[in-house]
């Protein structure tokens, strides 16, 4: 990453340090992508689970919502004692309060992206180990061992024959309907994976941008934070008056309230990315090309006249 890129919340996943996690049946490599891109209100980890091993303890989030996207490999989604086969391009959602869940990798491993809300005071409960994760610490009644070690002591969750029925929170990319947009400067096809899998407080879309076209009009948010991961192709991040080249593996964070508009332009071969965002009814979205503001919670869009601070005051 160049010095010019160091201030734009842009990182490539190959440049993010690996955190190795091993405890009994839990084993894999973690990359904290959102933190490396200096996001503020959202989290994103790339988790590469070792063949035949598990990603995390079975757990329940109190308020935070998680959305997963499978990059490669295969395995099992284990939730509430039932398991389901998963593979590349699957998406699944765990709204806050969803029953215990975790993942098991197949014989070739499992590579997933895990998006989440960053809620500092939210608790995560591990029902098999009877501990709750509270921020950077955990409680049982004086338990000192790390929750992964406590979970490892319980042994791996029991795995049954996979159900042939898919739960409502698990969808295949190809089964999610597409919505196309074709304008003079905009050309895209989107799949709303998050809504299809039942997300409530956050969203995840797969967006395929036509060669030479923009993903959307340049815009910036007052409250909503967005996070993007390039899956295929090459293109350009437009950030205010600056441009940055992108390829597969680039992660772009757009914290709320920067006042700097962003958009993506595809290269000659097109550009495909995942777009994650928090859903905030209080959000205002500003479009500098047209001087429009979208009042998201009201569903109203209006045009404004930019003025200097002291205009009309003296």
C-alpha cells in the first residue's frame, strides 16, 4: 500500500497479518480486514478454516448481526444442533439473538468472509461452555481460561446427516434475484444477499459493474458505514477528486461522516464486489454531482443549494 493510499481506508487482504487460532477442534487463520482498513462501526474478518476443523465455538450474539459469504471450499453450517451443507458463493445471516451457530470445514477447508456490526457493549454467549464474551473479556464466575479453550474442552459439536432443506437464513448466490441499472454513466447488476437471507440491521449485496461504468452516483453518508470487498476483475475507487486502482482482494472502508463522496468504476473486464452497509433510518446521503440529499428514513430526496456558512447571517 502506497503512502498515498494510507489515508483512504484501503487495504489488500494479502497485506493483512494472519492470526492463528487453535484450540481442540477449532483451527484456522484469521485476517482482521475491517480493522486493517480502519473501519469504525463495522467488522470484517476473513476466516480460513483448516480441513475438517471448526471456525469458532458455538455461540449466540445478543444484539450484533452477522452476515457470512463463502469465498471458497465447502463445509457445514451448524446451527441449533442441525447442520447444512455450504459451499462457494453461499450467504447466510445470523440476526442478533439467533440460536447457537458455528462452521465446520470440509476436506478442502473453508474460506469465508464474516461481516458484523461493531457494538461495544454487546455480549456473545457460548452455551456449551457457559461463558459470555463481554468486549475484550469474558465471564462465567471467575473463569480464567480463554473461551476457545473452554469450548475445546467440550469436544466438537455433534454432527448429523445434513438436512436436505435449507433454512431461511441460508441462500445461494445464483438463487437470489438480480436487479439491473443501466444509465449513461451507471451500469450494474445487483443481488441483495442480506435481505434474501433475512438480515435486519445490516445489508450485503453482490454488485457486478459493467466495463467502464460506475457502480452508482458518487455519494457519502452521514450515519451509515459501508465496507466493500473486490471479488473479481479490476477497476478504480473514486474518492472525492482522487482515484485508486483496485483488484481482487482489495477492501475499502467508508466510515460515516467523512463528507468525501465515493463510487467505483469498472475496468475493461468489469468489476464485481461485495457491498456491506449498516441500515440506519437517520442516515442522510449526499450526491455532490446533483446536489441532492436523500433522507433515508423518510424515503424523500431533495436538491439543495450549497451556501457559505456566513451567507445571509450579516
